[in-house]
């Protein structure tokens, strides 16, 4: 904290709202703050103190930063409406994916019939319960397909119980926590990444696209904007719609290949280089206003 108070620089860039709040109360100018998502505004029943503080940090950063960087138009519109700030202060710079790490499978690799779900620490609010029910409906038509679920914490135990109750435990494998070094391998070896998250976007969507793995999402929050026409989008919370979409993708090779190709092409728009150049452009425009 004292380092921030004493620091001098032509521009201060806080890469999170927590840092943005600290820089703002330290009166550091000109200040840019990156707000990667607005998830704290949709997590009222999870760790109330933590997410109340994060909502406070986003609010302070939004009001007192000279410029904001956000990943999507959805995020920009939410922040502008929530805090009543000028739209021109909010700059959309898409997140970047390491395309050297996340790339299509090489020759010799084979994919099993697998659906992958990445739930993190909130596998239920990220839609694991919806996916399990959809998978149960689709299982008769996907007899040779295995569902891989990555998730941690108490919600993982709830999903295990649900899988047992639905009678699909033998076709579901719980992976626990997947290390970053393992993620690309799982994405490349899967036939489909399903992300029916009530919290919207996850970077794993772009990483899957870069690996040429088809993605299936719901229309929650910023997901339609992130996926655009490069994935299949279902109605939020609609188990039947999600079930039918899984069957279509996994039984229609042409559709799966088309979705994989469009996703791969879109992933190129989210390179680290583009993200860096977009950030530098925000720096340049802010400096020119001084």
C-alpha cells in the first residue's frame, strides 16, 4: 500500500477493481482500471462480505478512474447504466488467449467421445446442475459419451449426488481441479465444451475455440457476445434445448466441424497481441488528453 502512495508514473493502470480502489483513494492520476467482469453483482448469496467489498471496489473504480478497460460491450453497458458514467470513459478491449499454448490437436492425437464442463469453485452456479439434467435426457442418444466435470468445493459434492439421483454416475467422471498446465490437453481431447453458466463468460470458451473444440453455451449475460456465431447458443436454464443441442453437435459430424472451424477463426480475434495493442491505444488516447 505504501508503495502505491509513494509511486510516481505518467499513467497508473490498475489491473483489477481492488487495485483501482487503492489507486483512486491514493489520488493517483491519470488512472486506468481494468474491470474484467461484473460477476460480483450476480453473487449475492456467496461469501457476502467478499462480494460486497468487490462491488464496492468496482463502484469506486468506475466513478474515479479516468478510463476503464472492459472485455465486452455487455460489461460496458452494465457499468455505464449502473454507475451513470460517460460511455466514452469505458473502453472495450477484448481479452487475449495464448495461442501458442492453446492450439488445435496435432496429428496422432485422438478424441474420445467426451463432453467437458469447467465449473471452477462454483460448478452449480456455472450451470453444472442444468448440464447434468440435460445429459441425462440425452444419454440414450449418446450411449458412448462420457461427461467430464471439473469443479471444487461443496457444490461438487452436490453435483455428485445429483448425478447419482439421475442415474448417470457411470457416465460422469469428476476431475476435481484442473491445473493450468493440463487444461489445453483436456480441451483438445474433448468433443464438446458446454458452458451453461449463470455467470456468463469464461476465458475457457476462447481457449476451447483456439483448440478447435466446439462450444455450447446459454444466452446468459455476455455469453452471446463472446461466442457470436462461432458456437451454439441455447436458452438460459432450458434443459430440453441444451439436451437437443448436445445431441445435434455430437451426432452430426458436419455441424461439429463447422462449429469448431468458426470457433477457431474467432479465437484469432482474441490474441494476446491484439489485447496488448488495444491497451496501448487506451494509454495513448488518455495521454493525448492531458
